[in-house]
């Protein structure tokens, strides 16, 4: 993972670009079209790891005191520019390395669909969540939205998980928040319909959650790409990354991961 210095430089670079040139060359941006995915069988992971989120205490001194690790994101600097920026997402071997925003209570949920991190108009938008989700990632299912851009930015490269080999070799998503590094293990990547997930399911009910998990893992789903059988239960929380499919504009491409490890930070 990137260290604190490199992450801080990324923060400054992105903020600088957004503040000075967010409207430059917008005509080059656009959505990719959509195409039908080939039907594939689920990929079964026989070496299933524990599903209980691990509180990482690897940095423990001789007095059994947890030594907190450095957080690679300077949230004080980030939020001084825009208080809506509350987390950061990083996926190795993709271009996903961005701040996450959530609009203010009196602002529409879709504000960051076409606004940059400096709140000015920007067609590519910002990775964002809706107010139906809390900002501490404790909800059963936290939805993160990002465009599928022709220039490869935002969530375009999560389509790499359509490839079975890439899916098998790249298992983790990292979410940075003030005080935490949340490590998520990817269990599913597939094409779905365009329903609004948070409006369609009441995840506060265990039976709804269980049925949803079964629905996600149905091998007969005609758009399914890859699946890792990890045996999710009602104790798990997950994130869902949502973007446009490559050609089928009415569908969504989803990558889902469960909380695997929670590392406290300074």
C-alpha cells in the first residue's frame, strides 16, 4: 500500500487539479457503452478464511499496549478543502485511488454524480455514497458509486474483475477513514439490473439480508462473472461498488466485498 507521504501527495495533487483545472477537456469524458457479459460459473474458494472481522493488533509492544499505525491519508488536510470528503478508497492493480464524498444533509444525494471534490461541475464526478448509508461503514451494505469513464478514471477499472484470473489474484479493497484502515475481501463481481439496492432491501432485517446473500450467489444468474464462496452470515458487513456496465446502459456492474480486517490508526 502507499505510505503516508505518497498518499498526502496524491491528496494534494488531486485537490490541485480539481481546484485549478476541473473543467479542462471535459469533452473527452463519456460513458462506455454496454455489452452482454459471457455467462460463467461461480469461482469457488475452497480455502475460505474466517469471516469474523479482525481487529488488527499486530503493532503491540511488550506491555500489551496496541501501537497504532500511521494512517496514509491526511484527513485534516483533505477535509479542510471539503468537509464532504470523509473516506478514501484504494484497490491495488486498478486506477481506483480516490477520496469518497457524501453530500451535506440539505444537498441532493446525486450532487457528486457530476461534481468534483472541490464541488465545482465536473462530468466525471466523485466517488460517493448516499445519506442512507452512515459514514462509519457499519451498515450491512454500504453502496459506493462511480462513473465508468472512457479515460479509465473513477470506477472504470473495477471491470478488470470480469476476468477470472484477475478476480482470483486480486482479493482486497482498502477503505481509509479517520482512525481506521478497513480491509475488505472481494467475494463477488457481476452484472446486475439497475434497481436501487438500498431502496429495494431492508437490510436491518436478518431474513432480508440472508435472502439477499443467497440471491447474490445464485449460479444461474445469467450476468454473473465471478464469485468466491465465503459463507456470509448476518454478522457480516459488506461494501458494494456500483458502476455502469460496458454496453448495457440499463444495468450495473457490481463488485462486492466483506469486512475482513479493521486496523486502528493514529
